[in-house]
C-alpha cells in the first residue's frame, strides 16, 4: 500500500514540476503598424492600424492620445470613432489581433502639407504591454517611407478572411475593405469594362435578351453558375491575370441593342449557387456623356433600379453594391496602393478554385514587381546595385501565392523576396514574415517587412 501511495505522490509531484517548468508566454505587445504615415491632398482619409503580437482571448480596451500641429480637430479633420478630450478609444475584440480607426480630412479645406498629428498609445488592457512602436506621426502630406513592417488586417475568417487589404508602401499605410462590400467594378479607363467581385467568387451567365424585366429563373440553368470544387469554367468569372479583354461580361457596347442581360451569383467558390430569388440580373449601357448606366433587379422581379456611374480617372474602378444601390469605397486612388492581399476565386490546373492569401499587384496603376531568390542574393544584402540584374514585370498576378506554402513545409517561403516599383518610381524590397500558425503567424493577419532600395525621381 505504501508503494502505491509513493507512486501516486511521485506522479503528482512530477506533473506539478513539469507544469512549473513550462516557459511563460512572451508579452502580448501592442504597436502601431508603423511609426510614420502620410496621406496627400488627393486622399480624404487615412486608416491607422494597431496590432497585437498574438490574438487576445478577452476584449482589450485601448486609449490613444492625439496631439495636433497646424490643424484643429473638428475644423480641418475628425476621427472615426470620434476623439473625446484628445483621446481615441478602441476595443480589440476577443479573438482579435488588431484594431483601426480613420482620420478624415474636412471637405474644402486647404492645407500647406506641413500639418501633422502625433498619436501615442496611452493604455491598453491589463494583460497587454505597449510595444516599441507606441507612437505614430501622421502627416497631412505624402511621405516616402524608407521601410517598415506591417501586419495586414485581413479580419475574421482565418483562411477565408473577410477583408481585402490594399498596401501603399511609400505611405506605410494599409486599407482593409470587406470583400463582400461590393458587387461590380466599372473601369475608369478609355474602354468600357465591368468586373465581377472575384474576391467573393462571384459568377455570371448571359441571357439572350435585352429587356431586363422579362428575364426570370426560367431563362437560366442555376447549375451553370456553380463555381469551385471542380465545378464551373473560366468563362463565368474574370481573368485572374487582370486582362480586361477577358472580363466575363464583354465590353459594354455603344449600341444599346448589343448589351444583353446577365445573371450574377454574388458569392460562390464552394460549388453551389444561391437560390434563384437571391440572384441578381443586370444590364449595363453607355451614356452619351461617356458614363455607365446600370440596370439591376432580383432575378424574378419585373421592375429594375437604375444607377449612373461617372468615370473618375483618379481610380482604376468605381465600385457598386447591390445592397445599397450606391457607390462604395474599395480600392484607394490608383497611385495610392501597390499590392492587394486577398482571398479570391483562382484556379488549380484547369479547374476554378478559391484560394487564400493571394497577393495581386496594382498593374493598372503602373506598379511593377519581380521575384528574387535568396540563392542569388539575400534580402538584407539586396541594394540599388542589384537592380541591374532584375527584370520588373507589369502584371497583376506576378506574386500570387508563390510566397507561401500550405502543403509540405507549411508557412512563408524563406527562399525568396520581392521587388516592387510603385507609380512614383520608388523601388522597395519586400519579404513576408509570417501568415499561419506553423510559421509563428495568425491566419488572416500576414506580416510583411519592406525597405526602400531606390527613391523615385
């Protein structure tokens, strides 16, 4: 009996000793995504992002102090959420790793460009430690960043994170937009093209009619809209390489009779189609003033709504949501972002397939990219002299999913990094740090690091 008692006691003590020897978790630190950020006269707002080093299991209150130079709160700018007595209060939700707020410039205000805000982390929840990047200078003018690290705010959803994130390297800024917030994009260039929401895996089929009111579920086969998991064809969604001559909806003709009705499944990728009552039918025309006219309704409705979309050459596309029947902000101005991180319908071999963690370049905004293998030169060693051996490419799909692996050795591929030339001629080197548990990251919140290699002229 004594032997049994000793054995039990020994086991308990052993387990207790193991527990005591487990290393404590490192501090969960809170930082601004960069120490400096800017937005110029063409931009009406800037998004400021804060990141935790790991997800929190409880809601975290955060307080940020705001000091101004050359501007007055409520006159030249406001914040969303609003500041009270010079303090902005946010909450990082349980399970989250980041929070953000907006600084909005007032309309019709002239600024010299030397105005700025000093933002400082005042406090966070008791379990959080304020990190080294606890202050941010936000300039009311464009800056040219020499480099930084960013944790992209993909939001909830893990592998199917809810946000697309647009990154402007020179401004140290990111813009997160709900993938589901828009349905159609209207090209602002010389051509008349309409894009689908590939980030929602939307699909479309044509109906051989031009009267939208006469189109109903009897005019289509619902299965023709199925996309993903071995179903669908490349003709029912837009070219992932960004070739605007290969949009699923053909060029909008100046001849009204040539513009047919199309039926859209707004969200797909899982090989299924929404019920007929939830599908949307559209018809797009051109106006004599060079704008677009969108007619849209639910598939079985017999009356339609109309929206006019006027081209704005400062942006690649104007975006419309069927939920509101109005314009929505998605991409920043075309010379104010470089890469987009997102979930999207894509392909594997010859089969449509929904992919996570895709990175697309702002090819319509004259951004160019190149991949560099560390077998030729390391990220740290890469300098301006190395640019002569680099061929920059103008395509949308040059980075894609090449930077990460989800089979085999899962995580960021450490044998490569990327060169990105923005619209102003600034050239950056960029590497991915983490994106998934196996490489120390959090799915939906990839980390990047970048540095200026050559400043634009």
